[in-house]
């Protein structure tokens, strides 16, 4: 008796199999993955904001030409010469 081609199992390449397994895991854990991503993103933003405030309060940054992350690019410099701004901003 011969084996028909329809009964033979298809050999899936190893990389394809790994891709399919990873896709399945991501589908099953999508909600948790998204929640963790959002949490980590919020932590990153908080760390950046705290560092920026620390730089400002420690006097490490005297003048900033651009607004911090997440704000429009409106001028945010509070130095005495803010209206001219033909100078180069200095950072210490």
C-alpha cells in the first residue's frame, strides 16, 4: 500500500515554526504586553521629566531654546534676553 501525498505531514522550516510560535504567544498575551509597554513608557517619561527638573533646579541648564518632550515647539526660554535669541544657548 502506498502513502498518498495528502497524508504526508508538511515539514515546516525551523524559522517559520519559531515565527508562528512567537505570533501565537503575542496574540495570547497581547493585553499584558500592551499594559507593560504603557507602564514602562510612563516610567520613562517620568524619569525624563524628573531629570529635566533636576537639571533646571541644580543650575546645570541655564537656558533652553525648545520646550521639553511632549509639548509643542514653542519657545520656552525664560532668560532675560528671550525676545532676541540670536545667541547660542549654553549648557554647563
